[in-house]
């Protein structure tokens, strides 16, 4: 509290760049202190500029050009296409736009389900494992294994299990449990959505579990004790104390899961190869196909920019809604 | 706030300056230089059983080349999953290998990018002239009427591989030569529990190769002579329908094949579950799957008349690998020498023997090494009844959109949904609209 | 799982039967879900190729260790492993160091542009990789042409790329964690004559070790598993595992048993290291995320 006050007064008197009480003590260092925060930020800023921001600007420029194989050799010579790439992308009556829109909705639905399930499994596991019991340490370690396996290894194993004729899934469902007249397809057709969801949740829920477990450790025991004295049962305690206390954790977790899931490329790519079934055609794979596979980087970039805009709006709205009332400096 | 905005403007300006500086390095239009005459970088595609096998095959040959010319060749075997992306990024940046392998179906697309050295008469002269190469292989090196973008290195053709044990058990005497016979044979075998013929329903390239040949047999090309997409002609629709009907109507393809994309049909074949496959060079895979060479046979792929030839009697696409020189090479003379070396008779024999392919060089092709029964069929097919895939810059898009359409039709058929002329036409119509407008 | 009710007598949660049973059922099912692919990996890696491409069997009919020997012959797995460890390791160290500095600035100083910085850093998480793959490649090549520093195709370029991938979330988490370290501690250190960096390294960093470990694990995993950029930016001497494992699927064959064996072999050290660190990770993520 005191430091905040100092910062604020410092700010008003024109010394906002100084840390705490340092300036009074170390006069000669004041100039250095002025620049110090910027110096500390510089490496991070430069790297983000180099690897994310500048390439993004170039990507945006590319989206206004007709960048097909005729021009990739020198992309600056590609003719300007104006808004053509965007027009093609959002012409929802033509196949290209129609497919993009379908892919967008698929991705939205997929993200919703995947984030929801990851959150549910992670939270439930964290709550169930809040209390010590025999084998808890072992289980906790085990549950982190999916997070530690290389993505390719994990996903290719799932693809192997989901094969129609030889896979484990149909062996269990069809041969052993006798469900359905004939074995179902999991890697093509409409079921592919379920397949993708299962794999994504398997890979993603341990992260939610981890964060939730950490979040639970911050809830003081006394609150539970007080509630227990009031006669609240376990289920009520979970509903009234645990879940509300986890709200700040949730804010970060859900946003991060949302962004990662929405932009996920590796999972569908390893699972389905270059052409995902329509039911599981996630947007990043779709864009990849629209640029690398068909050598049309202009349209691919335009689609990416649209995606970026969408994510910016969603994230902005989300942060506005969830941080309302919190200090601005906390963002 | 104002300063923040100023900073933002500054950042954007900086970005723009940087991006302007970041224009492609491939702008020079000259035909390479000789500034690094002692080294070459060579990207080889994965032809053998694994990347390591390829290195073992190629390295001794490269050493030979070094001894002859004093030029050290740095070899990189690039997996198929990465090859096209690597070439695209190399093209964009101008930073690539000196000599590289390309799938021959990519020739026209890469030719359009202008990143590859055109093979005019003068350049061909340096490697012994154009007429050293087989015509069918030359047909798949770029757009007709333009200088080829690459020279043929290895050639392959489709043939019908059949499982001798399954044929014997079903009482089939000889391999089918027409599609009617394929269906009749398939039905005999399917009645006995196995399945007649295998397909790779989710492998886009394989789908394209098959429907392209069937298209030829129906007198249809997927592109007009001036290079416009024409996917919905009656012939094209009939070709695609005929291929999918092997599963949908005749049921001689097991439904599970609809999701195959990783050569599962070959392991089915080796396990006596599938009696026939149409494939390029399958012998090495059969061996890896535990099958002896005398357990399978090979015959020309079926045609309606039973006698393969040109036009409607085409029974294979010209499959193969081309060798191209990157225009930006810093060792143009060395690159030419290397191409000359690789397409020379001696190397052609060694490499094509190692990979089970056919030399596209006439003089090497006559070698007895390529007259074994399995290879003779492929050689004969290449010489008499194979046609090159459309040599248009949009070939990649064609593979993607039409290959996907066929994949989706197989998925329909496998799920028991009807595949009709209308549904095929609708899928192809959609595919055609996704092609770039001309 | 034997999560019997061996609980401390004064537990605030007087757990009823329904809770215990739900826990038992839920955790058992979840364990099955987690273990299923792991079991498939292990059992498939012990089968000959012909068996793997056949019908799945719970109990393998014939066991062989062949795949574990073959994996080194099919692709240069050891080289890829070294590449991955070097790339992910250096990227992690750099990413964490840079994130520590940045988080320190944001957490302890008040300066103009702070909000812009944090929001910008956050927003980079939204960029679709596809959008900047090609431009980034162009930039690396141009830097290479202008300065002679080879960034494309080298480990350096990959390290640079990956460390920026994990940087945003790392900064974000560390800000929260540093905020949780009482300011009195570093103020006191400064009074004792430490400079700002002295305060950071002598007081804040030691107090935040768990958080830093957590960030390091996250950064390592990000670099360890990335496929898209690695597939374009590496060549056969710098190829990483995430891409290299695909070498078991060639044009004519997929060596399923070898894929599984190789995956297990390369995963064991990572999983082991991960499990050793998980204690820190749990405490570490708390402050960063909760803030």
C-alpha cells in the first residue's frame, strides 16, 4: 500500500520514473533510474518487435497483394490487390468464403467445447485432490504426463488409436462392447470433430489442472472451517467458497486456453494431415491450406488478419468485462 | 497519451522501413553466378525406406562426384512432409539449395515462380541433349511450349499389384486387364472374405493420380488446352464416379480404406486382406511388411479395352522425380556438372536400381537391370501408355481441391450415403469454384 | 486408486460418502483416460511392424525390442534429440532471463507506456502463426544477408523464435509473482546499498524461485513441441525432435512401432525432469495466475 502511495505522489510531482525511495538516497543515479525500466524492457520489446510485430505488419501488407506463385519470388513486386483478398474471404456465397465461414464456426464450437471440458476436468480434479489422500502425489505426477509428451508423439498415438479397422477405440466400442452395426469412422466424416475434441482435451486439461491446483492453495483454510461450523456440507463449501475464490484464476486461465485452442495448428495437422474433414476443419489449418497448399499467400494473409481482428475484439471485450472495477495498472 | 501515440507511430514506421528492407532476396534475374565454385547444396527427396537409407545410397555417389570434379556436395534429404514448404520459403527468400529434387507434378507450378533455371537448348547441350530423355518423362517438366523447369531423374509408373495367394484361393487364373475384369475378380475375392482392391481414400495425391488416368480413359482432361480448370465435364464426373464406385457400388473396396492415407492398403495387401492395389513401386514396402517377392505379382493397370496404349487406353500417370537447378545458385557451372553427373548412364543405373524406379534416360533404360518382370511392366507402361498430369501452374491447387473432393466422396460412400452423378458433379463444381479466377 | 479416507481428524471438510465415491469414480476414470494412450505407446513399441499394422490387441501376441534398436537407424534420432535439448534449453534460459527483467520493471516501477507494454505483450498471443511464418523467414534471411548472422536454418534462429513465443506468458506470470514478493524486502535491500539490479538478484529472484521454475518449464515445453516453424526453419543438421519424429512416416511406409518407441525414448527424460520439478511448478504458478 505504501509503495503505491509513493509512486502516486511521485507521479504527480513529475518523478514518475523513479522507484520507491531510491532517488532521495542515490541522487547521481537518478538519470540512470529514469531510463532503467525502459532498459529492462528493451530486450523483451526488441524481440517481440522482431519476431511478432514486424512480421505481423509485413503479413498485413501481404494481405493487400496478389501473392500467388507467380510473385512469391519477390513479393514486393506482387501487384496490389486492394481489398480483393478480403472480398474473396468474406464472400460467403462463394465456396471460398463459405468454407472459411464454416471453418470459423467449427473452430468456435470446438474452442467452446474444448476449453469448457479442459476447465471442467482440471477444476474437478484439482478440487477432488485438494485434500491429501494416499496416492495423491503419484496421481498428480501422472496427470501431468500428457502435458509433458511431445505434441507429435501424443497426437500420432491418438491417430493410431482412432483408426477404423485396427484402432483401439473401435476395438473396444465395436468388438468388445458391440456398439453399432459396423465400426465407426473417427478420422473422416462427422465423428472427426469428436476425435479432435478428445485429443485436444487430453492434451489441454492438465494445464488447467495445474493452474487450478495452484489457485486452490491460496484459499485460506479458515474460511472452510468457518463454513463447516455453520453446517455447510462439502458440496456447499465447493459451491460457496471454492468456486468463487477461483474467479481470478479463471479469468487468466480461460483467456489463455481460449487463445491457444483457437489458434491450435499442431493437433489437427498431425491428426488429419493436410486436408481436415469438414467437421474438424479448424481455422489455422484452413488458412494453412489456403496459403501454403494452394500457393496463395495473399488470401491466406487476409484470412489471418481477419482472424487476428476477431481475436482482438473478443479478448478486448473479455478483459473489459472481467476486469471491470479492478485497477488499471493490474492488466 | 500523446507520447504513447508518437511511440506507436514510431514503431509502425520502423516496421514499415524494416519490411521494405525485407523484400525478397530473389530479385536478381541473372542465371546464377560462379562465386562459390567449390561447393554445392543438394536437396534430395526421400526415395528409399528412410532418410538414413537415402543418405547411404547417395553419399558414395556424391563422393565419386567430388573425386571427379573437386566440388563438394552438401547433401540434405528432405522429408516429403517438408519438401514443398521448404522450396516455397527458399523461393520467397532466394535462399535455397543449388540443385534440388522436385516431385514432377510440381514442375509447372514451380516454373511459374521463376525460381528454377529454365532448360533451354543451350543448357540441355551441357548434359548431352534433350533427346537423351524419354518423351513421357520430359512431358512432366513444365508447361508445354516453354523451356522445361527441370530434367527427369527417376521415373515411375502405376501398375496393378496382386496377391498370388488370394488369387489362387479365389480361383482367379490371371490378373484382370480391364475394369470389368477388375470388378468381377474383386467380387469373387470379396465373396471369400477379403476385399478386392485397395485405395488410399484420404491421400489427396493418390486420388488425383487415379482419377486423372480414369479421366483420360473417358476422354476428359481436367484442364482445357489453354489451362482453364474444367472439372465438371461429363468425362471428369464419370471418371471420379467410376473410381469411388469401386467402393460405393461394386463394394470391392473395404469401407475402411476411405480413411487410408498412410499406405495402410499396402499392409492390408501384405496381410492377405486385400488382393489388388494400384501402386507405383510397392516392392520395398511389401518386403518391409514381411512379404516375399514370390508372393505377389504385377500386371499393367487396367484399361477399358484391355490393351494399354495412348489416349483412352492410358493406364498410368507419369510419376517421378525431377532434378532442378535453383536460379540463384552461386555455382552455376558446378550445378550443371552435377546434373550431368546424376543423369549420366552410370549414375542412372545405380540410383534407379537402388530405388526400384526406372531411368528416364533412354540409354540407361535398356540396361538388363530394368528388365526383371516387375520392372519391365513399369518400363513398358512408361514407354507406351503413361500420360503426364496437367502441366499448369495451378496443379497444386488442383490436387488439393479435387483430391479433397474425392476424399469426401469416399467418406460418403463409406458411411453408406449414396454417391450419384449429381453428388459427384456438385462436389467437383465446388472444387472448381475454389480454383483461382483467371 | 486407493484414496481411502485416511484423513486428518480435524479436516474442515467432513466429507460425506457421496463426495468420496464421486472422487473415487472420477479419479479412476480420469486416470484411465490419461493412461490409455500411454499404454498404447508402450505396447505398440514392443511389437513387430506386421503386428502394429494389424488389428489392435490389448495383450501383444509377440514382443520384441527390435524397434528400440531400429529407431536409431531410421532417423538420426540422437542428433535430433541434441538439437531439441540445445534449442529448447537455450531458449528457456534466455526467455526466463529476459522475462525476469521485464517483469521486474513492470512490477516495481511506474513509468509511461507500462500499460501499452503489457497490452502489446498480451496481444502477441493472438497472432496466428501462419500470419507471420513467411514474413519471419524473410526477415531472418535479410538479416543474414545484411549482417552475415545466419538465423534461418540455424539453431540460433529457432532459439530466437521460440524464446519470443514463451516470452509473453512468462512476463505475464512473473509480474504477478513479483508483485507477491513484499516490496519492503527489496526496499530494505536498497537501503542497505544494493542497486536496483542487486535488489532484483539478491532479493526478488531468490524469493521467486518457484515462479521462475514454473515459467522455465512452460518455456521449455513450448519450444520442445513446436512443429510448424521448425519444419520450415531447420535443415537436417538442425532439425528438432518435434519435426524429426515425422521421419518415421515415409512415403511408402509408416513405422508405427518405431514412432512409438522413439516417442517414449525421447519423452522419458522430459517427463522425468518435469516430475522432479512439479513441486515447484505447483507453488510457482499460483501467484502468477492468481494476481
